[in-house]
C-alpha cells in the first residue's frame, strides 16, 4: 500500500500518539519534555522505540529520562 504525503503524516502521528500512550501506561504520565522527545523522535526509529518499550524498566533506558537539573548560582551554571 502506497501512502500519499498527507496519509503518511497521519500514520506517523498516530504511531507517535500510540507510543506516548503506551509509555504513559507503563511508566506514568510523561513530562512535557518527554512528550516533546517522542514528538520529535526520528521517524525511522519509531518502530524500534515501540518494541524497546516492551522490555524497558525505565524511561532512561529508552533515552527518555528527565534531564539533570541545572543549578544556577549568581547567573552562572
């Protein structure tokens, strides 16, 4: 089956939404940063992410962990 450009965009968007829902079910609500990572995850790696989440023990294992907090002291990091 050959998809048109718009159909492909819809298909990829659906994949991203499904993966985000699966991640939320397994690990709890995703932060805005984690949602953005899924939104911009490379298209060619979405299927890999979908399978990896089945065995992952944490979001960190998937590359979706929270970034370390940055402490600013007197205007410098």
